[in-house]
């Protein structure tokens, strides 16, 4: 076999293999994109229901969607999506996306606050790169539940702090840096979020 042909055959083979895998991945992506989009939407529904403390445990996906559609109204304002919880024609609170720097990457989640911006109703995390079993424990309910009912006073420089220093949120054992990162995210971004919400009409004074 000529030398040129010996060189050409592996190249052609690799090109063909690459094309097969590329088209295969493109096909799988096309077939599953609707399912992926539905799952992402469902994760958001569950997160919003959680921050508003709306019981959705042991519910089917369809029941979760029905709960969300029954109680939550979505409004787009510039770059912010507001989720409004309305029950018996009364506004219970608003929720928005919040994100910031964690120990190993960006931590993204939702926070819900009362209509008069005086209290945190709940928080949840939907994406992060924290270490499983350590910083990843921010997903645990007993950690997130510490945020429920925290009073918001924007005249204070810090309104979320570690209980060990007289604050209101327990740090996660073995994950001090992640705990601090979460606290910093809320102390840094919540004042801006609430200021913007007030400007855009998501505020009801007593």
C-alpha cells in the first residue's frame, strides 16, 4: 500500500467517526431539548413553591405545576423576573433570582420577601458547585429554614449573620467558607434587589 494511502486512511476514519458522534449528539440534543426545558421549568416551580413555604412534597410533576399556576403570577421587569404569591386575593410575597460567588463557583437561587420588604420568607438554591457533603449541604432544609422569618432592616450593614457571632443563621459544620459566601451574597445583593423591586412597584407599605 502506498505511503500516502496509509496516512490518508486513518485521517478519513477519524473524520467519519467525528461526524458520526457529532450528528449523534445533535440528534440526542434535538430529541431531548423539550424534556430538558420541561425539567428546568419544573425545578423553578419547585424552588418558588419552596421559598413561599407552599407544600409540594410528594406531589406529582403535574400537581406541582398546578400549584404553581394556582398561586404564582410571573411578571417580567427589564432584567428581573418577579414571582408573586397571591392567596385569597392577598399578596403574600414576592420572589426573585439571586446569585453570587461561592467557594468553588457561582451560587444561584431564589429569595422570597414580604410585600412590605420587612422579612425574608424563604430561600432556595437551584445551582452551585459546592463540595457534596460539605458546602453542598446548603441544599438541606434545616439550613435553608434558618432564613425564614429573618427581619430585614436595610439601615443595618449586615442583616444576615452567623449565629455563632450573635446572628440568625447557623453555619454548616466543616463548610465555614461556603456558609460565609452565602451570607455575603444576601448581605451584598438583597438591598439592591429590594430597592429595584420598590422602584418597579413590588412594594406594599403597611
